[in-house]
């Protein structure tokens, strides 16, 4: 959509079949694009508004973290243990992490085992959730 020689964005449409849209369908898409463009144009995009919405979204998505003591267990991890858990939280496998850090799979597993013990959790998924929660808490 273009208004006053300024692009407001692009809307791409697609179809999973070889059928071509009818003239009526194209008119409908054009009407929807115009309405979306009006909403975008009139939206409050000030930094303060965007920051407030971002914080609200992050707080809504953040898992509740209740630490049993004043010290967060994440802070007691060694830097290598934390970095490996962050890579797990990003979806990498043991083999991928070992290759990335130029370490053996055995070393990666040892770091994970020590981190799980420190955090008091039993699975990598639980540890990754704690790391993600800590990362979100740092952003907020």
C-alpha cells in the first residue's frame, strides 16, 4: 500500500492450488489491504508506546519464576555451563553444541549434568526454561 509516495508495507497473498483469483477476489484483497493500511497509518508508533507493548508482551510470555532463596540458581552457574544451556534453549543438540564450541560430546554432557545439579532440575528442558526465564527477566 502506498500513500503520499510513502510505502506503508507490503501484503503478500498466496494459494495452495493452481487456481487464479477472480476479479471479485482481487477486489476483496485490495479492500482488506486498504483497511489494514488505515489501521497501520493511524497506529501510535511512538517509542514509549512500542516499549510499553513490548514489555507487556514479554511479561505475558515469561514463565513464572519463583526462586526458593534470595540468590537465583542461574547466577551460580559457571559461564560455560550457562552458555551451553543457552544453546540448548536455542534448540541446538549436543552434537551441534560440541561442534560449535570445539568440545567433545562427553564434555558437553558433563557441563549439562553439573548445571542440572546446580539448578536442582532433572531435565534439559527444565534447565532451558529457567535460562529463558532468566533472559526475559534481564530484559524487563
